[in-house]
C-alpha cells in the first residue's frame, strides 16, 4: 500500500511540470490518430508505407535541424507528404514496383539524413541527436507549447477527416473495385490516407522516434483484429488500446526512467500477446 | 427501354486489343449472358461497363435513367483476408454509398434497404456475423445483397457461381432468376458455363469467337457458333 502511495505521490509531483502534461496530451493524441488509420493501413497491406515514410521523416528532420528552423515539423511535414504521394503513385504506374519504391525512398532518406547531420553538425553531440530522432528518447519531454498546439490542431483535423470519410474508407479497404464502380473517387481517398499517414508519422517522431512509429500504427490494429470481427468495433478497440498503451507507456517511463518510445512499444507488444491469447481462446470456444 | 448501349467498342490493355467491334444493347428486363473462353475479354468488358477502365475506342451509353454508378456489381470472388474485420451489415450497407454523394453517414432508410435486401437473399439472420467467417455460398449472397443496395435496375455479375458446389450453384442461379423475373431487375452475367447460360438467359453475347454473336437465345441456338458450343455445353439443340 505504501508502495502504491509512493507511486501516486511521485506521479502527482511530476504532473505539476507542464512538460510532463504536454507529453501526455501529445502522446495520447498521436497514438489515437495512428491507431485509427492503422486498421485500414494494415488491411490494405500498406504497413510498409508507414515504415518507409518514417525514414523519410528522419531525413527531413535531419535537414531541418541543420537549417536551424524554428520548428522541424515545418519542413518535415511537406517533405514526408510529398514522398507519400510519390510512393503511392509509383505503385499505380508500376515502373518501379511499390515495395521497391518504398525501399529506395526510405533507405535513401535515412542515409541522406545521417550524412547531412554529420557534415553540417549543428551540435557537438551528433550521435545523441541521431539517437533522439530515431528512438525519440527525450524529445517528448522537451516539447514547446507551439509543438503541443500544432499536434492538437493536426490531430483534430485527422480525427474529423477520419469520421467524415469513415464509411468510404471502409468501402475502399474492403473492396476497391466495388468502391470505384460506386463512383467513390478511390484514388483521391488513397491519396488522402497516404497524406494523413505522413502527417501522423512526422508528429509521432517526437513521441517514439522514427524507427518505432510503425509499431504505433500496426500493433493496436493487429491486437484489435484478433478479438473484434466488425470494422467499427475493431477500429474503436484499436483506438482505445492505443490511447491506453501510450498513456501507460509514458507514465511507466516517467516512473522507471526508461525511454518513452520503446516503453510504449513494449506495452503494445505485451498487449498484442494478451489479445492474441484472448482471440485464440475465443476461437477454441466457437 | 434501353438501359445500356455499346457502340463499336474495342477493349484491351496496354495498347493490345482483346476484343473489337462490340455492338450490343441491353433492355430493361433482359437477362444477358456473356460467354467466351478465358482471356476472351469478358472481365475487361465488365470493367469497362463499370468505368473501372476506359475503352480503346467506341463508347458505352446508359439510358432509361440509369447512371453509370448505379449498376449493382458482383465481383468475381476474390480471396479476402481471413481476418478482415467486417460484419455482414457493414458490407451490405456499403452498397448504398453510391447514392449518398457527400453525405457522410448512413440513415434509417439505408439501414432498412440493407435489411430488405438481406431478407431477399434469405440471410437476414447473418447480419451481425463476421463476413470472412461465412461459407463461400453465404459470402456470395452477402455480396449480391450489397449489389442490390447499389441498384434498382441493373445487376452485373462476374462469374457468380465460380467456387460454389453444384447444389449452391443451382441455388445461386435460382436466386438470380428470381431477381430477374419477380423483381424485374435486368441481369448481365459473365459465365463460361454454357449450359446455365442457355438455360437462364434471354440474350447471349459470345465473344472471343469470330464473328461475335449477339442476339436472343433462340437465335444463338440456331447460329453456327451457338450450334458448336451448345453441344459442348451438353444442351441438345432441339
């Protein structure tokens, strides 16, 4: 009991600091947005686009930090969005096939980003900077109010778009040909999904770093799909899982002094194992 | 009332022509069967009618108040992912999206329509089941209910019985016949099952064989190509 009181006291102490509150707000919002799109991305076999774009975002952030922009996101968002559009249209024209295009763009961006950081070193601690961008170790705790507001505004836009187009996103994910025949502009919606994914990925760099972002997109969706069998219930469950895992991960990392990003991802992995088990038990019963 | 007219249509992909000189019309109440071997361009024709592809030349006109996106489409059964989370109701409701324009959400009328069409297919009891856990025959009925939500007039069926066992195949054909006869829905069906085509269709379009044949079933049975193929199909040419 004493132990529990201790934890509670420690937490309430930490939450007096605004940067801890910022971290929690932004973390939960990003996790929510990523998980909503996750279901669709996983089912459309787009998981790797998320992974590729996160490397692009790393390169863009590296360039932005060399240019000493006031906010790295101002450069990272447009570059990542452009690459999302390029990857998507390449898979339709098929000169370089989709997966190869993703590999080319993502590895290229990763290498260029690291090279630029090394040549035009902005600080003495290059490996620290790189590590932060890749694994998001401390950056979530150094958010400025402007970062928080940007995250809130973009998250609201993403949520609104998702709710407004929810039924069409389902139709496109389930059966693209039927959706086209129904007069739904599938190409435009695919583009929208890719652009929104790009925005979420850039936002998520602050939280988990660019190497771990795919986990936020893929794990909650996969966990939810083990147990829930309708699109709506799977999407809602995925959102809840993701929010809880993000909040829990941030709190654990504060208490235990672990890196935020990897803690959140590990919470998601444990969660996935639990849902896998529940799904398997349900399957045995049925 | 003419619902669909194809004029001098040439189809193909990547510049290679698969079919040319396609001319046919579909009138309200018709049951048109498109037959032909694999690779003769049947699926390409369907995709062109649905505006998923554009023709190399020629045109497709819709009439009788039918808009191109108001054709109920039953795609060839594709293997969907085993763990796709989608309830039967969600799948069928998505058939109403073509009438919704920019409206974001389903209303009561849409839900009622979905239920009515599930009832027509005798699967109202499955509405809350997971689509990917249904049997092949049940899945096909769900997709047919979705197609019915998208149209009042014209159904386009791409190999509706492929992968079904003989009993389910007959049930499926009966169901389609009922939609045509009792509900007055015009049918365009792709098939390589000649015997079924000759049994149920009112009109036949035979592609992939020159000259192309288009006409009523009786004319087909008396034509050269019809005589040749109806023997393969096991139907006596009486």
